[in-house]
C-alpha cells in the first residue's frame, strides 16, 4: 500500500472545513486508469493531513490541491480508504470511496473464414458497444496497410487494390463514444482455385464411346460440365472425374461435342472453365443387295455392298456350311463360285464397311447354295429293246421333287421327247441291223438344273424266219426235212407242231426240223409247224409251215 501524506501547518487565525462525502469520478472504460476522488474544502486544505490507500494509487506523485479541493486522479476502479487528520484539533477520520468499473466492452470479429481467390470477402463484427461506436478493420496486402470502416465490411475482389491474394490476419477495433475500445482478429485464408485440364483436350472419334479424364493441380477437386453439340447426340451434362459417354453423329458429316468443364476445389473454390472438344465422325450404315439369296451349286454369288457414306470400303468374313468356294475378302461386291457338299448348304458372310477409319455395324448376308440334282437311269444307261416291243426307262435324282425332261436324238426308231420320271416307247426297227436312239435328260430341283444325263436305247431288229422243204406233200412213213433260215445271223429257232390225221410231228428247237410222219387215217393228213426265231433275245413273229401226208394204199 502506498501512502501519500500532506502536512501543512496552519496559522493561528485559520479556520477550515472539509465537505463529505468526497466526489468520485469512475474510470471511463473498463480497466482504464482515469478515475478520480475529489475532496472539497471551505478554508485551507493545508489544515488537514491525508493518507490514501487501496485501489491502484498512482506512483507519480501526490494528489493535487488548491482552489478548495484535494484531487486524486489516475485511479483504477476499486475501493479506496482515505485517512484524514485535522491538524488544528487533532481529530481524525477514515473515509472510503468506491470507483465503479464500467461494463466490459466486447467485440467479436466473427469466425476465421476460408475464401476463394478472386471473390469478395464479407466481414461482420458483433459488439455491446453503444450506438455511434466506430469500427475499424485493418490488414496488410501487397499494397501495404489497408483500412476499412464499418461494423460490416467487404474486402473487394481483385483487381481492387484492397483485395487479398494470400492468407492474412484482419484486425477489427471498435471505439465507443466514451473512447473505450476493444479489438479482435479474424484469420482469412485465401484459397487459390484449382486449374483443371482434360485429357485429351481434343480428339476425333467414331460415333460411339467417348472417354475423357479430368485432373487438376489440387487434390480433392471435383468437376462439373455442360456440353454444346453440333451434329451429334448423346453428349450430356454431368459431374465426376471422368466423362464416359456414347456420342453419335447425326448426319453424314463430322459433328462436334464441346464439353465446358469447371473445376471445384475441396474448399469450394471454382476454377476457370476449360474445354474438351470431341469431333465425332459418322459410322457408315451399310446394306447389301440382296441380303439373302439362293443360287445353284457351281454358280457365282452376286451380292453388291453399299454405304450411306461415299468412299466406304468393305470387308467380310465367310462362315460356310457344307459349301466350298466361300472365303473372306474385301471389295464392293461378293462374287464367289460356291459348290454344295451336303444338305442345308449355305454361306453366311459378316460384312462391315469403313469410312474415315470408322467401322459400321456388321450386317449378315446369307447365300443359300442349292445342290444340283444328279440324274440316274434305271435299269442302265444303255438298254436293248426289241423292235415293236415296249421299252421303259425310269429317271431318279439325288433330290426329292426333281422334275425331268428329255430329248431324243439320232432317232430313226420312233423315240420321242418328253417329261416325267418314266420314259416308255415302242420302237420300230424294220431292218436287219441294230438301230439306236440317244436321250439327253435333265432334272430340275429348287430351280437348279442338273448336268445333262445321256442314255441310249439299242433297238434290235426282229428275226424273220423262212422255211424250205424238198416236198410239201409226203407219203405216210416218209421223213420230212424242213430247213429254217433267218434274215439275222445267229438266230435260234424253236417250234411247235400240231397234226391232223398224222402222227410223228414233234416240238423242238434248232434247224432243220426232221420228223417221220405217218397218216393215221385213210385220208390225207397234215402236220403244221409254228416256228419262232430269236436273235439277241428278240423273238420274231411266228412262221408256219404245213406238210401234207398221204396214206399208203393197202394191197
């Protein structure tokens, strides 16, 4: 405790009076050292001795006095004790004086904030300061110390000279009408926006999948994008770190899809829009004419290939089933000689067209290869037919339902053209040599014509038998000789006989006919022979010969 004392000697004639209680002046601000305690007098203050204690007494001197007062200044709030001694009477007393502290002045500049470079920064303070108080915000940027006034302020975005480009501590101070002040600080973190890039930033693709990878110079960046299209469909706005979409050209020329991509940092800072431009080349649409066809084995396919975009090249892969001659290849038409090797023969071609390195969807071309029928003849390819007799040949094929037709050539025996599976004719050969007719037969099945099948009919002439005898009438018991002759060499003969009033006639074969004939009555009898000649299995018409037999007289 610091004690301050004033000792004054009074004159004998002096008479002074001190006035109670003392006047107190509280400190203007909470914690200020400007409070005062004032004693007023009538007379001379030097008639009294003062001793001060308590509170926060100044260390720079005694209280001031004069003009009827004793004043102690520079005091903090608190309770002070003043001992007063009347130097004339020796009377003393102790007086207490209280200096009250004002309400503390509070100030809150707000929470520390994180802001993005290039954006304005809003700051607002709250305080219990009285209306009319003055708020001042100070900070340092690249242009030096900056000051803004107001309870709520906005640090402008660049390019203002007041803007912030890096993390900075901003100090706010409030001064109330009494001159009291308080301060607070706000840490403003300035985040730089991310810089994004697309990989690739431009590309040329065929109608179909598009893939773009997005990245930035800051981890945790997200991306959103919009898209503008010209001559394309399928490009859509979205978000993410990759763009995977199916984009197609809508016409026969290149289209464009432009992605406008905006990076956003993990702190919410939005970077500058960057682009990825996709040129979309159209895929050709191809057709075949025809797309399905049937041909006969051994003939060529005839498939033309077309595209809706000029300049297309075509390639195909063959998938044959029971077919030879089908192969993979390139060109604007599929012309291949195909041969059937079994049932359900077909060649399937998978065809794709290419324009500007863009490959079309494949199409399926089917060529059904119908086998040609193979004609066969029964009983054989060459048969013998006897003149005047019916001869039949049957036609068959390896394919059911085959129809047949034929023509006859080198024909002098009565062969005719015809259709059907049975060829029946009665041929005529009046001569003595073998005559022939040749038939050319074709079969048709499923529109496919067989190779020509040729077969022959040999028409054999019939033997004509003539007989000679020495006598046509004999006597009973005489031997008869009938010589048989044919117009065809090698003819064999058979005969039968019938007798009337005669015995000894026989049936047999060969030449001549030798019989001993006997009359069985007294009348003339007869024996009739029917002779058939046969040459190469062809039997001629019967020839008859009658021999008469006279009975011998009985003496």
